[in-house]
């Protein structure tokens, strides 16, 4: 993430004043006192991020945003409550969420005017509204340590995603309708109605000519063959961060999110950094229902390749290669709660 000098964070460029949005006065959106003769007085009552006004003009884009994943992060809320064995987050959990997790919540302005709060904010281009968010300054400012690094090939020895090499930005797959929300949320980000699929671009009618596609069909997620090694994190504690370094690995496991949209038997799994006492500073004692959700989660790594190590041949590269699959042996170093949580996703008989 390139640094931004302090003055560039707040300087309104003169070109902004000539735009449609620049025709409004500062106080129309931000409040404050335009007649004041000191900075302190002028900023009294000011709203630095008045994104709630965007919907006044951008009706279709803003209609569902308040209920979108980017605005609410309800998937996180649901899983925190589930692991804690409660129907709804407690006051202590809400305090934790607001102080830590919710800093990743975004507004219209944090995609179209400034960098996100999580990386220190600051104008993208002198307050000019950017129709398309910047992949570097917006998207991977938040989605950086895994998605951004994978996509751009920043992990040592792992090439960039083939789509990145074609010059594709995040918005090539993740369109405005998906980002702005559709009025309802699922328990995970994969339940967003407009979420992209490989088949959106790759014609499945050609599968008949591809022996591998034909034989695997809906049994295997695309990423099982076309992804490669990705980052996995362990043992994070809210307010303190990771207590051990991330690890590069690739694991195929059973599908924990099986549905009509995701019918696969085998998918790639990524270990998330949750631990039985991750919320210890806010929630006394261990999470009583920790094992109700796997810690090896359904994943879609952004490091897609046409040819990968597991496609080098049909046998030793994948079939019969226990090292590629999540097995009971991989759980031995984890706490007992994690061993229990992941029984449904480990592979007991290597195909």
C-alpha cells in the first residue's frame, strides 16, 4: 500500500469544483459552519463521511447497500454468535465487534472518494468521485493479505493469477450489483446472489471436449485443479493479532457449503485464524459451541492457473496423493475443539 502524505489526504483539488458533485457546497454534505473564522469552529458538527446522502441521487445503487455484506458484515456476526452458543451477539461481543471487526465496514465514500479507514483514509484523487474503485487503493487495501497477495503473485514462488496477467481488475468479476447489495444477506459471503462464478465467462458447453472437465463434472470445484498454494492463518486473538505466523499450504477437503450452487464433493479449504479463546478479552471463557463450525473453510483462492502441480498427471499429482488432502493427520497439532470442528471436512479415503 503506497503511503499518502498528510496534506494529500485532505486537499480538495480545484478540478473537483468543476464536477457535478463539486457544485454542492461543503456544508451541504458535511455540515459544519462555513461562516466560522477558525478551523475548530468551522468543523463543529462536521461529518467526515456523509455517505448517507449518496442515496438521495444514486437511488438504485444505494437502495440495498445498508443491508449489504460490505456495510453490515452479518456473516461474521452470525458465526461469532453460533460459536458462542447464543442466538444473538451479547453486549460484550458487540463492544468487541465495534472496536475491532467493524473497522472493515465500508461506506460509499471509502470506495469512491477515499481510501478505507482501515488503512488510514485519505482522498484518492483530491475528492473527485471515482466511478470505479481502485484495485490497489480500495479493494486490496482491505482484501490484501490473502486475496491481493495471491492475485498479484506476491507470495514467494507462486505466480500471479492468470486473470491478473491479462490485466483484469477486481471489478471485471465483482460487479456493481454484487458490491452494492441485493437486499438480503446469507450466513456467508458465498450466498450473495450476484457473486461471480467461473461459468460466467468459461463456456461449459466446451466441457464435452475436455476429458478432465467431463469426468469431474460437478464433483470437483474448479479451484481444486486450477488453484495453487495459498496462505492459511492460525490462532488470532481480537485486539492482539496472530500469535503464530501464517503458512502457505494447499488442502482439498469435503465441501462444508454444499448447495445447488455449490454441489461439489471436493473443494479447496483455507484455515482461518479463529481459536477457542479468540475473544478472551471480551467474552469470558472458551467459546462453548466452537466445534459447530469448521475452521478449515470453503475457499476460492485468487491464484488461478491453467496448469498447476496437481494437474501434471492423473495419478501421483492428485489421485492417491494424501499430501494434497486434508486428513486427520493434519489436525493432530490443533486443539481438541478444532479436531472436533473439522471432522466433517476431512478426507478419510483418498480418491
